[in-house]
C-alpha cells in the first residue's frame, strides 16, 4: 500500500524465474509496468495525468507562496499546511512524470536504473508516511485551538510548530530509511517489477533470498503507523466533541465544525485512497484497477488538499478578495 506493509499483500505474487527473464544477476537495469492503455486511450490518459500534475504543482506551490507572502497567514495551521503541500509536490513530482513517459513508451523501453529506483522508492515512501505524520501534527494543532483557545498562542509557538514539523518529517525519515535499508542489502535475481513506479515491495521481491525480515518490519511499520495515525484522530476528535458538547458558545462550536471538518475530510480522503489499494491487493484479477488506484492515491489527495483548505479558509479567501479588488482598482480608468 502506501507505507511499508504492502509486502504482506504482494509477496504471494508469482514472478518469472531468472532463466525466464534472461536478465543478468544483480542487474542495474530494471523494468516497470505501465497502465494498460493503447491507441487513442493512451493519449487521453497522458493528457489527463499531465493536467492533474500541472494542477497539483500550481495549486500546492500557490498555497505555500501565499502563506509566505501574507503575514496574516503566518499561523500554525497554515505553516503546517505548507508541509502538507510540500509533501504533495514532492511525492507527485517523483511519480507522475515517470508514469507520463511510460504511458507513451513500448513495454521494452520502460526501464529504470536500480539506484534511481531505490531513490524513487525512498521518496515515495517518505511521501506516504509523511501524509500521516503531518496530519497527526495538524490534529494536535486543532485540538489545542478548540480545547484550549486561551492558551493557544502560548502553546503553538513558532518553536512548537518547528518541533511538530521536524518530528513529522524526522519520524518518516527514520522509518523509511530502515525500510529501504533492509531491502538494498538483498541481492537480486529478477528485473521485472509489477508496479507503475518503484516501491519497497517491488524492490525486495526482485530477490531470491529470504525476505522474512523485510515482511516482518514492513508489517510492524504499517501497524505502528496506522495505530498512531488512527488513534490520534480518534482521541483528538473525541476530545474536541466533548469540548463542543459541554460548551455553550455557538461561536466556538461553529469554528470547531468549520476548521475540524476540513482537516478530517483531508485525512479521510488520504486514508480511503490508501485502503482501496489494500483491498484490491486481495484480488489478483483486479491488477489493472490496483495500478489505477495506486496512481489516484497520489493525484486525488494532492489535488483536493489545497482546494479544500482554500475554500474553507477565511484568511485565504480574504487574500484573494483583496488582490482582486486591488487589480480592479488599478485597471479602472
């Protein structure tokens, strides 16, 4: 899936033997799959992915630049949102350009160097893991804002935001570093990967060695991350619900509903996009659907995150209103 534990769902796939493939042992050139499209559908798929990629980059970079330029947006929630936007840009910049090229290439030309593949897998797993850790940090921010508004400024200082940001990326770096470190130690006897892009499972399944340690760590990685991610959301929103139910302030309840629904919606989109991939792993006959789901896991959250926060944020709406009004005044005779 989108973290380390996809190995448990893919390890039952039967790959061609070394002799069937005809490639060299420990080859530095690997072959990837692509979407099963042909003829006019190939160009339609290329255009759709290209437009999605451009929108994701423009929207997320736009949000980050907007937060940087507008001092009224120098708030913990928006600074953490910049981490989410940076992560979306990073993950999609590694995946989508490669998929775009492979859609137009014949199967024999969908090649990638081994070290490039390892780097791509590392960044992709960083993206997948950081999706969870950054949203966990944002959940903490929302709880403090709703549960302890009088001390919000004292708790959510720039130092605290920096700690949350470094923690979110640092935890992902350590977990993914160990995950890929266990994989690169293995020798390889295969070169064909049944995946649109490089990931840990596809890489260690190229080996003919015992991958029990990889499976064990991958499963542990997934369980720990999911338990922490889901647990933090349940605890956070349970406490926020209690605060809202015991509060007689309609303003507080309205504010909680608006800000928390945005964060929760973004989390659910990310979570459900990943769960679809896990479910499809159980049905080998849906291999093509699994590839599409893996692609949409990057596209859908990356495209919707800036839109959802942009539509719900008064501060962002006010910035665009001021900008539009200023341009209108300048253009008027």
